[in-house]
C-alpha cells in the first residue's frame, strides 16, 4: 500500500511540475542569492553569467523563494493541465 502511495505522490509531483512553477524576472533580480538559500529542494542555481535560474525539474512550487525575495522578482505561473 505504501509503495502505491509513493507512486501516486511521484505522479502528482510530475504533473505539478508542468502546471505550476516559479520564474525569476531577471530585470528585477539584484542577484543577492536569498532565493537559492531559501530553496530546500536545490532547484535554484547560479549560471555562468551570474544569473539565478529555477529548474522546473527540481522545483516543488512551495513558494519559499518568492517569500524571501527582496525585490519580488520571482513570479508564480500556473497553467491549466
């Protein structure tokens, strides 16, 4: 039974990754790194240009990054499945 629940939970996470996600608005970002430090899922990385990016593959859409951003540079998106 627990294995079935885990499979269902994994399927739900995969579905949510494609319908709910966060995106950093680069023109507003001051590159302080608060979002990366707040992300428990390690979904935010700094690229070679010094810009922070959110990986949809790792993002759980919890909103921790958005809550700590001093410039409100992180936008939530939700698409209909």
